[in-house]
C-alpha cells in the first residue's frame, strides 16, 4: 500500500506550517514527534501522559473522529482518557464482551496494531462491530502501548475511531505506532516514578514508627 505524503502540519495554536524534515513513512514533520517527546517528558503523571498521547493523535491525524486510551486496571481494563464520549462507550462494549481491537491490542506482548478496516462487513468482534456501526463508525485502529518487544504484556492501547471505512491507511498506521511507542515509554517512566514515590513514602513512615 502506498504511503501518502500528507499535508504540512501546523503548530498547536500557531498560524504557520511547521517546517523541517518530514518522516518519509508518515508524511508528518519530524518536529511534531520531537515536540511530543518533550511534552511527555514534562508530563506530571500517568494521567497527563495519556492525555498528551490522545491529543497528539487528534492533532496529527486529520481523519480520526474519536480517540481514547485503554489501560490495565486491577480487574480488567478501563478508559482513563477519552476525547469524545463515543470512544469511551465503544471501549466499554469491548471490555464487557472481552472482544475488540482495544482489548486485543492491550493484550499484546510487544508493539503492534489491531485494525478493523470495514466494521460493517467484518465478521470479527460482532457485538462491538454492530454497536460501532450503529453509532456511525466504519473503521478502527488500536495500537498497543508496549515499551519494548520483551514486555510481558502491553500497558494498554491507543484507540482511534473513524467514521469512514478503510480510514486507517498505511500512513495512519505508521503515525499510530509511533505515537503508541512514545506513549508507552513515557507511561512506563511515569508509572515507575509514581511507584518510587509511594515506596519512598512507605519507607519514611516505617522509619518514623521505629523511632
């Protein structure tokens, strides 16, 4: 499948097109990914990391109509970030049935994509596909939030919903995979920092009790 060159992306809130090298696979200016990496490093915690990833997907992919992020919780999956109510609702259908692209991607053991190109014609995930089509969505893509190929299981998934069938073309898939990889690394870092803060607090409390 040919990869389109794409239109020049604009800086958030800016009036001019972003200049600089363009990623040959995605057609997106490399600076957009540099800016995203900086935002992720500056994020104040897990929730902010996930929000930045979702916003970047909406900003970089003009064809996407709804965005959400799936993460593992203690007893299954949840959607902590959703830019549109429909995305969270469609995620929940997948959690309830245990079947769908976001669930499949979140169960991966390394970076990867799960794509539903034509939900109306697909026999896969019948309950989810029917609900998605009824709500006006024709295709979907979920990218695993896996920091590296050796991950025991992905940390979650970035979910992109499209009203048009066959919307996740090769260029969209490339961008989604890059976004998910950036997000997974930042999410793993944020989780490690959060765990470290909690453990430090417990050690200080235990030391105080021994005095």
